[in-house]
């Protein structure tokens, strides 16, 4: 592979499907924001020229101090949809020298199950592919909250 690698992390979601005031990517799991796990996985892969996090222009939850020590850049160019955020982020990567000959791995900020090993497997598998590919793993798109006072649960997300 002679092209360079860039990572694009769409992070402009509002959490509307989860019914929470806090967007899912900033929810805390095991003491860290979900976004932290995603950024740490890409940070461990030195193959990337740049990791770019795309947040909404009016995002008031993002705090770079929570991700101290991790290598990434942020642009407030998120759009009204994930597709618009990715499109805007692809344009913003030009600031970092990305060209049409480079490869961009897009991974959602609120999907913390990504690991350096999975990233490297995808890159190694596709290094000579002229088109690229998609890595997909089964996910449960549901957050459940159990109320301690009863046995009720509430669900949020796209799972049916």
C-alpha cells in the first residue's frame, strides 16, 4: 500500500434515539467516555497519518482534556446526518494533506468495540484492494436501564 491512511470519526450525534440529553459517544463506561475507547484504538495504530474527530458546530459536551495523551484532531464540521458529517470530514482531511489517492477508515464514535487488532486486520486484508471494504461485527444497538426500585427496564436504540 503506497497510499496513506487516515481515520475519520463521526462524533456529531445528539443522542436523540437514546432519549438522553447526553449524546451516546460521551456516555461513561468503566470510567471513560465511549469516544475515548475509539480514539485509543486508533491512537495505538501508528499506520494512520491523522485521526480526525468530526463534531457538531454547537457541541457543548466535547472536552479535549478528557482525551489527553491521545493523538487526534477535531473539526466542528458535523452535519445534520452521519452522511453529512462524513462528507464534511472528508473535506476537512485535506487540511492534513489527504488526497484522493489516500485511504480513509470511517468509524463511529459511539462504537467502542473497535480494537487495534481489528483495525490492523482490516488494513492488512485490504492493502492491495482497489476499492476498499467494510468491517462489520454483530452489535446490539440497545442501551438498557434497570431501575433499582422495580424490575422495569427501558430500552433506547434501533433494535426491535
